[in-house]
C-alpha cells in the first residue's frame, strides 16, 4: 500500500517503528459520517456508563466511588475517568492502577503541583494524601442517530486542611460518534472546571498534570511504547515538553499494533499545548503549566476540549492532521 504521508516522514516513522507496513487497517479510513443506521448507545452498568457502537463497547465512563483492585490502599480509590478504551478490532489500549503508578487511570484529569489558601494540595499523586478527585454524580445522557453522550460531575478535594474542602467542580461531557465500520472510534471530551472556593488555585510551572493517558502494562518499558506528535517527533525524550496539536501513543497487541491519538483544540489554554511524554512508561499528558505559572481564579473557569481517536495499526500522520483540521472547522 502506498503511504499518503510525505516521504521524509514515512522514512522517519518506518525507522522509528521498526519497519513493516506503515498504515494500519483503520487509521487511513475516512471519518466523515456513519455508515447506514449504525447504532450508538450509552448503557448504564452499575455506577458506570458504557458507550457502544454497533453493540460493541468503545469506552466506559467510571462513576460511583470506583472499583479498587485487591491489595491497593484505599487512598488510591478513584472514579471519574475513561477505561477501558477499545479499538474497532476489540483491542483495549488503556491501563488502570498500574503497579508503578497506582494513580494512573486510562484517560483522566487532575492537577499536580498547586497552591491554594496557603497550602499545597496535590490532586494527582493520591498516595500522598494531599488531595483527591471524586466522582459526584451523573448529569444525564443523550442519544441521537449520530452520537451517544454521557455527562458527569467531579470535585477536587484539598486534604491538607483540617477538614477536607472542595476547591474545584469539574464537569465532563463524553460523546461517542457513529463512525464507519473499521474506522477509528471517535470520542469528544469536554471538561469544564469551576473554582467554587474563595481563593485562586495557583498552578506553578510543572512538567505534568492536566489531561493524562495511561496505556497497557505490556507497553511499559522504553522499547515497548511508541509516540508520534503532530510535529513529526517520534523520540519520546525529544518530544517531552514540546508542543503539539495532537499525539499518538501506541504499541504492539496480539496480531499487530493499536493506539490512541489525543487531539487538543486550539481554544484550549496555551494551545498548542505542551506535552509530557514519559521516557519509559506508556504515559502521556497535555500540561499547559509547563509554559509557566497559571491560575484558576476564585469563581473562575478552566475549559478544555479534546478529541480521542482509538484505532488499530500504526498511525497515519496525514489522516490525523486531516482529522484535527476537520474537527476544529466543525460546529
């Protein structure tokens, strides 16, 4: 198959990914419109919501208090995130509660280094017991001929005070679009954080924190997880703290390759956002505070939009760029 990407990028990617066919079976597929009456559904399952396309699971939005694996300390209990995320071929691409970072969960959001009311809560590293993010409630679902959507609310709780206090309320909207058979699954995630306290939440410059992704345990190790940014960077060390419109993260699965592309909207704070590419783990995040101190003022709002593409095979850089441009040109 002829690669539609520029020859220089094809050479870089083929070298970086160890040769073999570049285009996977789904990344080069068009994303415009569903085929026929392809059904999308949002199915409540206990405290969670499962988003389905053609009767097959694509994503689970974790609600309630969260399911804590056996042997994991209670302070790590978490809900309000997406896991598992599944490709059209049925491959799961997200990890949850990995042994070396128990606070990593599929696709999730949290802030790390913060300053609030003279204290320093940490909503990311939950094992330090300085902060946590809790699921509060579902805010409803909606299903149409072209998408299924679920909405939920979380709260960011400062645990460094004598009495735990809520600093932020965060609303998530997760929308699964009906897409053609075999094309990457497409999710839109909108998060809105409101500072409901009487003090600004300051976010000093730091190298991670924001929207995070954790891949499979099998992708752990420097040689086992691959990255591709919108700027053509495949070296995870060089790509770390670079800025990008999107980033693909993936690795080997039974029968081939699979991965996820996270696209950032140009309206996001400090877009194109700086990125954390971990040197040895299957971990990525968009971290706008890498560029310097920022804050969510008392009564203020932080809003961010992301598109998540979940696909089989190796990435198609041109197709991903086209997807990004089509998304930002849309309604």
